[in-house]
C-alpha cells in the first residue's frame, strides 16, 4: 500500500452532524471586553480541525481570533512531528494593518496536505519589535478531506457496537415512513444544489442504494422500498449524485443487523469496505482492503 495514500485515507473525516451545527461551532466567537484586552484567543483553527485540501494539495488555513490591544502584527508557523506528511512553515505574517481591528484579527496560512500540524501564533507590537505580546498554540491541525454524512441512522453511528476511530489521523464530529419517489428525488436534488451554491464549488455527493426497513406490521413496506430505490437510481442516472454502495442485502442475522434495522459488527465492516471501494475507485486511492468481509 502506498504510504501517501494511506495517510490521505486516514486524514478524511466522517462527519455525522448537520451543516448548521458545524457552521455554528466554526463561527462561534468568545466575548470581548476589558477582561480580554490583553488576551490572545484563537477561534480558528480548532483543535483537530481538518481543512479541505484543494486540487493543488494545499489549503488556506484560517487563523483568526482575539488579539492583544497593542498588537499590529500577527504571525504563525506550523510544525510537523517526525514521519508525518506535509511541509513545515516558519514564522509567516498572517494578519496586519486592517486585518486587526477592535481587538479582532483574521488571516490565513497556506499549508500542504498533511498533519497533524502544530500551529503556533504570536502577536507583536510592530515588525521592528521582536518581543511577543502573547502567544497561542493549537496542537493538532490537518489538511485533508472532509466528508459530511446524512440520511439513515446507520450513517450516524447507530450500529452495534458503536464505532470509534483507531486512526491517529482521522477524526469525526457529532450533530418514519418512506417518501414518494418524486419527493425523495426533488428534495435530495434541492439539498445537493443548495450545498454546492453555499460552498461555492461543485462538491461531490454520493447516494447509496439502500432503503431496507423491516415491515413492523406494515403491509406497504416493499412498495416503499422500491419507491426509494427508484428515486436513488434517478439521482444517479441524471448525474445529480454519484452512485454509492448497495447494502440492502446485508440482512438475515444479528451479525448484519443487530436489531433488525441497524448494522451489527459484520454489517458495519462490510458497509465500511463497500463505501471505501466506491470512494477509492472514484478518487483513485490505493485501497487498503486486503480481504473483503463476507
């Protein structure tokens, strides 16, 4: 397995929260006032935050927060531990002049794909004064791939046992009836188009071919499943979303569905492998799966 691809794989995030919750966290700012007149507080980046890399294998990492009252210059540097992918950056000016106003500052530092980076930020009175008024540090910052999951409860860690990443370069952040096919397609299309409009770029969406739900005393469940599958296929055929894996066949034992709906230990493993197969084929990753689960 290619080590670079392995690091890439470990850097992507499985996010299971709503976009609104993520935005609320990212935009939160500490209160300002006389008590913070000489404080240095970073709002961005956050600990273990991963910034989406570009096609050029880099990202503009936002560096923002509260600056000491006399600061007119903000500098940042990024260090890397031994054996980690990326490129260390020495002290670089990230904010000055109009970028520092009323005790607040905002700038950015360009970092190559990799991590975890240790980001140090220091504040100075001027370029001629080497004395640091204050310093702040974020121990773990990454540049890689961000994924948002939505839909079934299986997509937000309702399997059994609950999953926890064993990778040191992977993080995840936490947030009753079928829809007719045309409504499913219409609303999914609206959500996808809205996300692309708000983000400002054609973010990839993958829709899995899955809708399994046990009957629970209902007589129309098979018809409902067929309706959802039809809508999912329409999204693929129209190019609105890429095709994700099929998982409706993972039934028949608690090992696949521990409560008849949510994945069990074997179901979780097969589900993850199928998703990685889809993503690695689409993005050209080297697959680490050496033995597929049955």
